[in-house]
C-alpha cells in the first residue's frame, strides 16, 4: 500500500466511518465496556493517541500534537501513554477523567496534523527504519508505553517508516473500528 492510498483510507475513517459509528452513542454507552472490550470513549482516545504518536514519533521524528499543544490538560488525563497494555483499572481511570468534548477536538487536531505532516514528507524518506536506541527512547523513555509492554519492541524493529504509516493510519484504525462496530450493535444503535 502506498502513502496516497493510506491517506485516502485514513480520511475515509475520520470523515465517514467513525462519525457514522459513534453517532448515537449515549454518554453512558461511551463509558461502558462490553464483552470484555474497552469502552468506546477509551478506544477513541487510544486511537487518537496512537495516530498522534505513530505518525509524529514513528513515521517522522517530530513532536506529538498531544505534547505540542498541551492536550493532556485539555483532555483532563494524567498520562502521556497511548493506552497499549493498560490494566482495566487504568482504562476506567482514563474514562472517568476524560473530557469527551475535548477528545473530539483532539481527534480532529491529530487528523489535520497528520494529513499536513504526511503531505510534506517525501516517499523516499519513508523507506528507512529506526535503530533500537531510537525505538527504546520513543516507546519507553518518553513514557509512551509502560515498560511492561516491552514485547512490542521486536514487532517494531526493522520496520520502515512507511510500515508505521500504514499500520497507524489503516491497520490499527480498522482493528478498533471493528470493536466500535460490535459495541454499537450490542447497544442497539445501528
């Protein structure tokens, strides 16, 4: 999959698919997990954090929108993490703290920033990969992931920056869209 196709699918996710799925969720539905799935509010937060991190730190060596514009304060969350490997208690805490209106604004800001960032990158820049020191730094030293999730490092080693674009914008998004779709069906909001 090339960059143009990945961007097209990413735009479709944010402009058509997600709005269709999340419309109709009540405040209670957003904060309730179903069938051992995390609550939709947490999934949406995790998707936005992962997209922000994946493009700005793994596809590019930039600054996350979350950090640059102090979204932690606006979202009312006390963590810099993206959610991968969080316990059920941590997920519940994020959902209790999270400002849903600010989350929608953050998701929009990440979407616009990612489109802008990737429109300026050259395809040949994406053919390189990161060394282990860089990956350890952005994943663990910067606090994006808990040290207990170090099993993710081998998955990310030797992956090109293009792989991170496709994984972040398409594969990861559609995985969680599937979860949100199931939850929507379970709550009777079709």
